[in-house]
C-alpha cells in the first residue's frame, strides 16, 4: 500500500512595519499602544482604506511624511504575518494585529529594520532611483547610489559607502561602520536642515557625518 504523505507545517512569512506614536504611547483616536508584545485593532476591517486597522509603513517604505516630527515621539517596529497586510494607496499599510518588537528612538528602529536586509530590500540592486512625490529609493550594494529626487522622497543607502540624494523636504538614511564601537549605525538627515541641500549627492564620512560628494 502506498503510504500517505505526511503533512508538513509551514512557518508563515513575517514582515516588519514601522510607525510612530506620541510620547505617551497614544495614537489616532486615543488608541494606546503597548511598548512590547501583542496588539490588536478593536474594529478591524480588511477594506483597503484608511481606518479600522493598525497603520504603519511596511519595512519603513512609503509616505515618510506620516512619521511624527516630534523629537519625543516613540518609534515602533511591529512584526506580523505577511498574509495579514493590507496596502493603502502605496503610502502605508494596515493590519488587524501585530507584535511590537521595538519601542524607542528613530535610529534604533531603523537599525532593527536593516538587521535582516534580505527581508526588506533585494541585495541584487546596487542603485535605485525614484522621481515621484514621496518616492523611495534604496541602495544596498557597496558604493551604490540612491536618488529620490521627488519632493518628500526618501533615499536609503544601506550598503557601505553608498551615496544618497533627495528632493525638497526629503530624507536621507545611511548606514556606516562605527569603528570605535565596533558596530553598524544608521544616520538620518533631513533636506533643508543642518546644511543638507535638495538634489545634492551626499555620503557619510568616517565619523558618520553627511558630506557633499563633489567628484
């Protein structure tokens, strides 16, 4: 007799979502987020419209203008099954429930997202470009270039020695090696602040400071 095939259990694919909440852990409509552990939306709806769900940016990519600019805001990293994610206009996503795996500052949250690059951005791309408003470009290869030249774009240089640029009100995110601490760090810069100019290429120096690329 032919043996029956044994059932094998598959592990669901997990993804991460980045979001910000107020310093007291409250968000829209006074919803209170936990600093860690399971959280669930009380009025979930799977319709791809804003509301009735836990909202954020999948892998940190989307409309970065939705992140709080309050220096006291809490940055959360959520982990959730990919099958539960509902996309809303390519700007953000929502889920019925998730697990909060990080609560803290922006740099810590971004560093956690870049710990597992294969989960987020394909390593086969050494350069990327995005010219639409709120566009996102990522460069994960060594010395890659990411250009998000549309207004409010986000350029992420997650590979070593990457070059990034963005348009007005854009965000620059770069990864660098802190030799003193013997660890990688993530640095975030804002176009229009601290001398960072729009549509200008930057990289990080050996101290983790943004410097203009002149050659």
